C-alpha cells in the first residue's frame, strides 16, 4: 500500500485517525472523506436519480392538486371557497400548477409559480401567528415551497410529458430507426 504524504492521516476537524479504507478527497476548500462503500452506493443509486425525481414530482404534484380541488370543488374534503376570494384564487393556482407538475408539462415554470404561491401563503397566513413553522402551522407551506423550488432547478425527471415519457422518449429514435449493417460497397440504408 502506497502512502501519500500530501494527504492528511487524521480527520481535519477532530484530529482523530481516518477510518481504515478511506481516503480524503479535496473538493474546493473543503475536505471530504470518501469511503469505498459510499462510492459503491453512489454508483448504484445515481442511475436511478431521474426516475426517483419523477416519483418525487408526481407525489408532490398530486398532493398539491388535492389542495386545489379541495378549494375549488370541495373534493376530497373541505368547503368550496367563495368565488373570487384569495383562498379561491390560491386554489385555482394550486389546481392548474398541480396538474402541470403531476403530468410533467411545463414543470419548471409551474413549479416556480407554485413555490412562489406557497411562499406568499406562508408569509401572509402563517408568519403572523409566529416565526417557526412548527408553531404557526406553516409546515405544509414551507415543504411545498422548497419541494417546488427544487423542481425549478432539478427539472421534471425521466418520466414527464415534456421529456417524452422516459429516458429517450416514447419513440426512441435510436431504437426506432437503426442503420442497417454496412457491407463493403453498399449505400447507407435506413430501416424502420
């Protein structure tokens, strides 16, 4: 086993020896400990990230859609909001953006609007009752706000209407049109 004198042999924060089988990895100004188990876990999980992001988007979109239908139609539970009221307008925005986010259509703009709506809801409805979301009842508004804010930057994931139903799309051009094997002296031909 080679010893690299440039790398520290102790944890930079606590001065304790590094765990066996780990090597420090320099990223910018921070020192990160990379273990073989963590590398294997990242290697196994990273290919599934777009699918899990799609599940995350669909789950939060459906929950938000339920809030919209409750305010506009009184379904699945709750009274119908008075037409034109602030609660009704918030329900309409939740209904439209919930549908778009669930389907994965115009996800980033819809998530941006939904995140802004939840931020406004927190500051106008919950913050006057206390600073902390746990005490003022604003946990849902904060969670929706940050979940949709994540979708603004992360995108819709693999399974969305705007990305074409999964990795590569519903009609994956590469599998739909493949080049025929070339033989010497033949022209390129396309087959369906």
